[in-house]
């Protein structure tokens, strides 16, 4: 194969980019799913379609956040 052919140059090309080490970062969507599961359990996505259930879910989430904010920090 000749040295200046495109397939050979692509085969030996150095892209210079590397992947980050460790676990992949969470996406926003992953965080929303996890928060919904924590607050309302596994069936939270069906509750979202019902307006009254959604309001209850939000009230529960807000009350959980308020409880966490009022807890004293132990250093």
C-alpha cells in the first residue's frame, strides 16, 4: 500500500482525544429519574400524567428538601 493513500493514513491516524477515567458522568435525565424514584417510588412516571398526583409528588419533594435543610450539620 502506498504511503499517501487515504485508507492507510486513516488506519494510523492519531486523534489525540482521550476518554475520561472512571465512571461516566450522570446526565440531567438520570438525576431526575433518581430523584423521582426516591420521592415517589418506582411508579412515579405514571403519577406525572395525573395533575393531582403530580401536585402531591411535588409537595412531598419540597417537604423532604425542607426537612433536610433544617437538620443540623455534624462536623
